C-alpha cells in the first residue's frame, strides 16, 4: 500500500491491478512503426532471510497507434494485391 501511495502522489498512472505505474503524459512516439512507448516502474516488496526487500524495476508499455480496423484493411489490401 505504501508503494502504491507513493507512486500515486506522482504524475504516474497505474495500469492494471499490479503496482505498475507509467508516465502517460510523455510517451516516446515512433511514427514509422506507429507505436507509443510509455516508460514506467514496477515495484514489489517481499521478506527474505536478510530482511525486507523492496525491488523497483524500470518497465515499458508498447501501445499501437493503429486501430483494429486499420490492421484489417491492411490485411485485406495485401490479400487483394497478391491475386
């Protein structure tokens, strides 16, 4: 709970139920590949033999800027051009 509260106090946004927080306001945009990349963090805490451990990992979420309809139309065009 403490980790989630700390991340929530920043501008990072939680995606899903696990504590994974992403910066949705500053994506890396790859126009040619039609992708947006959000950087973020994943946190976990657990008990080990040496005591309490807090692990924070840097993670990325790749978001396509194409819609499903765009992809269907591309596949349709490829099929028609192959004939």
